[in-house]
């Protein structure tokens, strides 16, 4: 950070890259704590038209096709890394070595070796290494997490969660980096990484995984004739390539502090564009959330009068996390969604770089050790599947 404020850049201009770019642009407009000026410096992407358009669309000063120019630019202080998982390590380690603060998209990488090396690099650097666990910024998820961890609902008994998407339902959807990599690097890593950190928000660290399954519904996909961005379809050729990883996965967990969990994820769940949902059952009540209705949560609390006992719906508003001051219109019942989570995430990252006192700042983003923890849980689920559902301990 310089006298001119915080210079930011985004490496990767695809679907999530745009969300990061937009998040930085909006971050200084929410909440009351003053930030230094935020300078939108550069967007990098190997596909020049995409880099150019994203930079123009979100007000960044320049674009580049070479991410190394961002590492070498002294005007840049903070960088989001939003590229294919297998590319994370080289970029992140280079940025940290150059003194840039890094916000890396989840998961850290597609291999444990790279994730461990990235974590070690972050811990030995004077710069921040943070990971985007965006759904922790959803007001409903954060509110229920606080409610359960406070003990209001009593000890956790069970967590039941699913993250179903359908972006790969069409067997003619083109092959891309998302379909390449080792076992567990498909749907399990892509959307399962979100579900696992949400499960641990409620239950604490997972001790063991069992009953793991990995399923590949479509074993090959056509090669695209052009570039594939995000989950978009593209014109394809008649030539096909093998799908290397999982379309769907499921597993059970035992939490170290007590309680169990059942988790399912899919990228081939027809009719579910982006369905993240969970229920939490505790000794004195239960709670549930469905991201298709992110402005409301459901609670079942004890009532002395059994005639009025039962589940109730709570509309979120200024009394819940992130809402007050975090939206242009922060009244109850207004729209909220995943894009807002990227704004809150960017704001927290910038506040930490600026040294905003913790009492005035948003909760900090998770660090690389947290990202490594998620990777170890995903790895245990994949190893359980490869071992026929065997019980696998999750390293601490």
C-alpha cells in the first residue's frame, strides 16, 4: 500500500474473475469504515479479448495477457488469482515473493503437494495469503453459523448438506480444465469445497470421512472449437477427450467435537442450476438454508406452548450479518446473492491490507492454512471413494 492507496489486480477474467473484479470496484462503497483509495490497476487473462473487455467493463486501467507483468508492477499491492486450479501454485508463489497480497480462489490447487507448498510460501511471506470462501459471507449462512456456535440450539447432532449444479448435464458440453485432474478434482473440488467449509462452520473440524463415492456420468466430452469461459457452452468438434475426474460425489463425516454429517455434490443434477442447501439438527432445535432463497432462513426453536411450536421462516435484514450498510438498500426483503459475497470478501481483504482495526472491520478472510484444511478433507473423501468407502482420518 502506498500514499495513493491500494492498487489491485485480477488474474483470470472468466466467470469468477469478473466477480472478483466487480467486488473490488464496489468494495469502497459499502459500510462505514473508511478505506484508503482503491486503484483498479489491471486485469490479466491469456485470452486477450476477455482481458480487454473485463478491464473496460469494470474500470481497470489496463489489461494484459501476461500475469507476470502484474507481479512485476510496483503500483499493484493486492491480487486475486482466479484461474484453473492447476495454475494456482506458480502464480501465487511468484506474487507472494514479489510482496503482493494474494486472494486465491478456492480450492488452493488440484493436488495436496501444491496446496502444502502454497501454504508454506504464504506463511514465510510478509504479504497476506488469503482464500475466498465466499459462502461464509452469505448473511443467512453467517447468521445460522453464529446461532449454532453460540450454543443457542445446543450441541450439533447432524449436518445434512448438498450442492447440486447442472452445468455439465449436457454430454455435448465442451471439455475444459474443469474435467481434467486427479480423482476428486471434479465436482468434489469445484462445489464440494464450498460445502465442506460450510459443514465445518457448524460442526467444527471433521475427524474422519467414510462412505466416499465418486461418479463420472459422462466419460468423454467433445473438444471446443473456440475458448470456453466459465460454465458456458461453445461450438464443438466431433473429436472427443476423456473426462478424468468426478461428475458427482458423496460422503459421510464424523466431527471431532461430536455429531455426524452427510454431504452430496454434483455438476450433473438436472434442473439445479445452483442449489446449495443444508439442514442442521441440534439438541434444542434445528435450522435450514437454501441458496435459491438467500434472503431467508428457517428455524425450529423450542416453545413452551406446543400449539405454536414448529418451523418458522425469518426474513433477513439489518439485524443479521453483512446486511446493514452492505447493500445500497439494506432493508429487510431486498435482493441478496452470491455477487454480494464477493463484495464483502473484497472489502474484508482490503480492510486487512489497510490495517483497519479488528473492532471496526469485517471478519477476516480465511488464510491458506484454512484452505489447506479444506483440501485435506476433500482428499480424505476422494481416498475413501478409491478405497471402496473406507474410513479415512482427516489430518489436522
